[in-house]
């Protein structure tokens, strides 16, 4: 549409953890000039990105598609202090895309109403979702009110009267659907659906890198520790243990924690926690699928477990955990609970403790919150789901902070090399990463 002159500006609204994926995908697949800006950070940072997106193209360069990417929670907050200016509306996108559009299923939510307004100003609209209906047919109305408001009644209550059977106390309880054939015909009039199982060429394993951006304060702290590590290594005899210890501190920071000289742990950011939260929301809460989360550090596992308890308990779901402190005699029962209990939705495992001997085929998705640089442990952990008894495609998601030690470790794992064996000769290329350049 850009190459044919239909759109010049594109606004993408997505869950927070998905936002960072879009620039990488544009770079991989967009065979045309594009200037992509993530509207993340504080209010001032978002406005600077919008200004950058609207700036002139470089001399002698083709005019790019200008792409703004923002999360749902911020889509209605990017306004002037007096509320008179809506900066996203002023961006004047020709097309608005709602990624994981079930996030606007509630017609009363502020973010839903804000997205409707943005859509009304755009010439073209697109929604993307694997689960547009999560609870009942009423979920359709708000998403289609953004996409094509002419398809269904303009009033939510009129839609409900037409397509839902209500009853119970004060007539507010959903009892079932009505006119379902008409509803199906109208939803498919401007959309199409395809299932994973219909894609016969899907491989048995799918590996995904999930970019997770650290905030500016955390990146400054990361660079500071990085420079300190380089200075310490340059002034000493290089051994594998010395290098691995420095790498360990850098990796702990990307996971959100630092350990001070007294051994006390401090949480310095929640970037990966927030990304995992979005995955849990989409996969576990919305789709009702089980999930495995592998992590290297106990501090990370404690933080993840705390988040899980708060989220899952509301839905009467549970999780289980295995780390090095769990006796081998107790692990079988924990695994059995995850495998057979329909309410047990998340398995949280320490990588070293769970790499061998466990069968976790009740899940098809694994999130690597953090990994170690032991290739064998990584491969063994991946095989916990990909083994006899597994009937579906297995998906492995790596939470990675770009241009940090995370990328170096993943590069080594992808090339099937054991990083621990090469750190003495290559320590500088592994630790001393250059600062992220500014992209046009």
C-alpha cells in the first residue's frame, strides 16, 4: 500500500512486549524504505520520537513510510497537559493496525475508546488476532467497531440484543449466542482466518527472539558495569572464570537484578517481567494454553513467581516451580501436577535443575526468560516438551535485550558453539559491545 501511494504514515498499536518486535520485522521483511519509531519511555521521550518520525528524509534519500509503534496502555495518554492536544491524532496516520486486537474487546475501557477515535481518523484499518473471541460473542463488537463500524449496530447494546441471549440477575448474565450464522457471515465479510494445523509446512519446532528494550537508566547502568568489566579484565590474567563472572553480572542486569558487594539482590528494572506478563495474558489467560518458563537465576524466578501468583489466582489457576532446592524425590509429583491438573497452567523451572529427566508435554510453548551459555543444558531443556507424547508444534520464545550480553549468548547457542569454551580468546567481542547507534 505504501509503494502504491495509498499510505504515508502508519500507526501500530500492540501489547508492550510486542512493540519491540515490529522494528525488527520491518528490517527483516520490509523491502521498502521505512522509518520506524517506538513510542516508549516517558512522555517527553515519546514526543521526541514522534517529532523524529515527522522530520524530513535525508538528502538524496527516498521518502520512507513513517511508522509509529505504541502500546495499548499509552494510546489514550499521549496528550498535552491541558488535554486539548492528542499527539497521536496529530500524527495523522493513514492506516492504523491493532495487533492482538482482543486487547480492545471491552467497549467501556479507555484504551478501546481511544483506539476507536484513532481509527475513525484513518483511511485504512487492520486488526490482527488469533483469539478475537475469548469469552463470548460480545467480544466481537468493540474490535469491529474500530475495524468496520458499519458492519454491526453502532450501539453495543443493540449488538448484544441481536447476537446474545441474556438472562439471570437483572438480565446481565450471558446465557448464549443467537443469530450466529449472520454474525459469522458479517465478521468474515471483512476478514479471514487460518489455523496453525492448516499450515502443513510448519516445522515441528519454532524459535522466536522476543526483543525486550531496557529503559535508559538501566542501559546506562549496563554500560557502566560493562566498562568496569573491560577495565578489570585488561588489568589481570585472563581466565575463563574471570570472564564468566563479569558476563554473569551483565546478564543479571538484563533480567532485572543486580547483586551488590554484600551479596544483596536489588531489582533495577521489570522489562522482562512485563514482557512475560503479556505472553501470559495472551497464551494462558486468553487462549487457555499451558506455558513453561525457564530461567537461570533464582532472583528472577522469585519475581516471576510473585507475578504469577497475583495473576493466576484471580482466574483460579495455579503454577508449579522446580529449582535446585527441590528434592529429586519431589519433582515427579510436581511434574505430574503440571501434566494432569487442568488448573495448573505454568511450569517455572531453573535451567540447570530442569534440563534432564522431565517430561513436560502438556505444554507446547517454552519461554526462556534467561539462558546460560551451556549448549548441552539449553538443548536438553528444549527437549522437555519435544519428546514422545507431544502432538503439536513446539514454540520456543527467547526474551532478549538487544545489544547486550543476551544477544551474544543467543548467537553462540544458535551457532551450536559452547560459549564457555571460547571466552578466553574472544572475551572482548563478547563483553565490550558498542553502544546502539541511532537509526534513520
